[in-house]
C-alpha cells in the first residue's frame, strides 16, 4: 500500500444543521414516513379481510372498531397517507423524466404534493360520505 501524500484532512460532509429546511426536504422526509405508515395500514386492512373471512361476530366486532370515532380517524389518516405517498411517487416519476428539477419548480411541486394530498383526501371523504348518506 502506498502512503497518502495529502497535507490536509479530507472534508467532512456537512451535518443537518448546515442545511436550510426546505419544502422539498420536508416532502422527502414525509414520503419516507408515509411509506412506513402504509405497512401499518395494510395490517389493518388484512385484519379486516381476515375478519370478513371468519365469523360474523368477529367481522361485526372489527367493523365496530373501524366505525368508532378513533377508527374513523385512523382510516382517515390512512387514506391521507395513501394519497400523499401516491402523489410523492408521481413527483418522483416526474423527476425521473428530468423535468421539474429546477429549484423553484421542485419547491412548487413539493408544496402541491402536500396541498393536493389534503384536498384529495377531503374530496374522497366527502364523496364517500355523500354516497353513504352521512354518518
């Protein structure tokens, strides 16, 4: 092995305190969090399917849990997670085509991702509520 002839220490990568927090960074972090949350939601969906395949009593019990206030909040949150993660994936697909990589454009797309996910979740629940006939 040869000896290094460098006279200065190699630069160290900047730590998180060096970077300014941006919407693109926030959406990247949120995309990872929503991806992890999807695993939890899939477990709930699998539990519901398992209950549907078993007895009527078990299915009624699980439906009762999901129909409670806390259950509806969890399902509402899961629907937002699903929509937000989907829009984040579309954002990444756009970037894969080498479009929207400019600083301001990527910032606008990141903000649109958050706003769009909230609006689409509300539209989904309003439509579901209208179809179902209220509470």
